């Protein structure tokens, strides 16, 4: 049997166990009021023949019904994404909430929504607060970092508008977290970025996603993001280097681990600790396999991942195929297992494999010694895992003794020479 076809015991157990998966719904497709340089999703409009229409009410109701029915757990989490999902309008989301209540069948329904924050107003905040939405705000850091690549279609900066949205959510009691793209301007500024989010934004749950893309320049238009194998492709100017990304995480960690454990949550820190504890990381990029977070387009098309919305990865359409059947399809399962089974052998032998699992397949731009695609951020990830290892092992021991991981802080202060 080829390594690509390997199915482990855990894989088999998951296949026959209760069906629980997530999906990212894009009701307005890639339509957005901004023109962020590194947005890999804006170009999807061309894949669908130009401007994308809003998902119809009929299809929206069908999606909600199917998604709730397909998940066999007691809780169902809806993730609204884009483009900019707020462009769908407040009444659209009020109808969505009505559909959720209609088809809940006793299950607990939760909602998260990812927004650039520029369209937030009091009515939006009232809707989110009243219905317990968790709002993810796309914000890259201090003003110069954020405004370098996150601009309007007219080229205007957006930082001040996003911060106004943050202040409004704080005032109106909306729960929010931050999602940040780690780009080239973030290199060497990890500590500064962390303090900004903690002290100025008031974020208590942070996500930091590395940007590594290849582009083809187009005169008078934003660069076209393409595969690195495409003719004329070059590394995008905003791409973070492997070393820069690793150092960025280490610098943030060194500030977090001495003062904020248990008070501020950084997604990759939690996921790394989970890896050391031998449990699922809760972060698809560090999981052994993927494909559990389907992307559903405005027209009902379903893909195995938000980063793989290309014709060759199309799994089906909810107007003609049930979402449950799509999730259980051989194509989706093959995509999930390929993450592990196509890794270079050197990755499988790496001492950090249990934490990394090759990270996200979308970053496999390099080649391993056996010629298999290898993650271009590998050296930076190794730096991060090695740097955090002593503290992760200490927190693992604390958990094994029934103690809070927060007790790592005195150990960290001593180890870092701060006491």
C-alpha cells in the first residue's frame, strides 16, 4: 500500500464515530469593501464569472437545516465569513437566526462571524450582543503594520475605522477576539504587537496567521495570488520569512508566559500545549489531518477548506447533494488524509511532528529530501517549538497534577532571569 493510502486506527475511529465538523459559510462570497493586498479570497470572484450574488434565502435555509442535521453532537457552531459577511445586511442575519431556531432540534446553536470591522455600528452590535455572536476582528497590529496592506478599494487606510468598531463593541458588551496576519512588517516586532493587542485593543483571545504567498504583478490592479509553480510567480512582498515568523511567536510567548497565562489566550500556544499533551489541538493547521472545516460558497458549492477553493477541489453543492454526504465523501476523506500521508519522511521523523504535523498544506512550497512538498515555514516552526518546549513540558506536568498552567509563570520568570 502506498503511503498516500494509509488509514490509521484514529482515522478509522473518526470515520465511524459521531459526525462532528465545522463549516465556513460565505453568504456573499468574496465580495468585500476592502482591497487587502494579501487577500487570497478576492480573486475567487473571477472563478465565479465576476461579481458574486448573495446566497438566496432558500439556499441559506437549506444550508442551516442541513448543517444542523449533519452534526451529531449537542452543539452546532456556525462560522460566517467572507469577503465581508456584514455586506449581507442585518435583516439577512436576523432571518438566519430564525432558521437556526426553527431547525435546532434541541441542539445548542452558537455563531461566530469574521469581519474587517469597518461596517460595525450600534445596530450591528445590538444584534451580536443579543444573540451571543462571537465577533472576530481582522486587525494586523499597530497602525503602520495594519494600514500597509489593509486598505479600501480607493487605497485609503482602515486602522482608525477598525478601532472605532472595537471601541463600540467594548461599549456595547459584544464578545470579540482578534485575527492577525503576520506579514513581513511584523518581523522583529512580536513584543510590540502583543502589547498592542493586549493593552490597546483589549483582546483576550488572539490568532496570528502567517502570510506566505506568491503573486503575478498586474498593472493598475492588485497582484494576482497564484501557485508558486505558476509562470512568472514571485514571492509576495508581504510574505513573512520562516525565521521571522518563528522569532515573532517566540517574542510574544516570552511576554505572555511571564505574566498573562490564564488571562490572555493565544491560539497557537494552546494548540502547541495540546500537542505536547497528546490531545487534539483545536487548530486545523497543527492537526494530523484536515478537511473538517468545509468552505461553503454563496451558490452552495462546497470545498474541503477555505484555502483550497479551486475547481479541482470542488466536493459538491448543497442544492443537489446533502452536506452530510459531501462530508463523508471519499474525495473529502482523501483530502483530509493527504495532509499526513504526503509529507516528506523527514517530517514524520521530526521530534516536533506531534506538535506540527507539517502545519498547513497551503504552505508546502519547498521540497523535502525525498522530493515531497515541505512546509516553507519549517525552520521557523522548529524554532518556536524548541523555544517553548521547556515551558510546555512544565505546563503539561502541572495539568497532570491537576494544577492550573498559570503556575508556569514563576518558573518562566526565573528561567528568563526576571526574578
